[in-house]
């Protein structure tokens, strides 16, 4: 996730991690295999090669998502070396994620309700 974020920064592509990858910097809850990241536009083939991105049918560990609207970038914030979607956006996106997304959503929601994330 950190390497991908640095490379997307280097390429000048607006992005924000969401789902389990986006929840991790806010909660440090649940390790994950799949990193989901919103990107402002579809990276070119050259950009994908520079990211070592390989499209596969099985074993995916990165989902690059072209959002339906740019609102997913509203409130995105830098946490350490990565840019994450707003915690409410991350919470909403966790409902469509595999692995321990349900548990991570509960942890994120609890922190939001306590006001710990400036929700």
C-alpha cells in the first residue's frame, strides 16, 4: 500500500485508499491482503508497468477503482505515507469488501462515533 501510494504520487495521479487498506491507517485493525484505491483516471499502460501492475483473474491484491464521481476524494487525508479517503467514505466502502471488512467497519464506526477521527 505504501509503495503503491508513493508511486501514484510520483506519477501525479490523484488517489485515495479505501476499504480495508483505507481503514488500516485510521484503526490499525485487521491485516489485509487486498488494497483498494480510488484513482482519478485510468492509468496509462506505461504507468501501470511502472507500478508493476499485472491484471489477473485470480489472486488480485490491488483493486484500482475509477469512481462514479469525484466526491470520493472530498475529505481525503494524508496519514503517514498514504492518502486515505475520508473515514466515512471508507466506512461506506467496507460493506462491499471481502476479508475482515465487516469487523473493520465496526472498529471504524466506533472511532467515528467517539469523535476520534474528526468524522
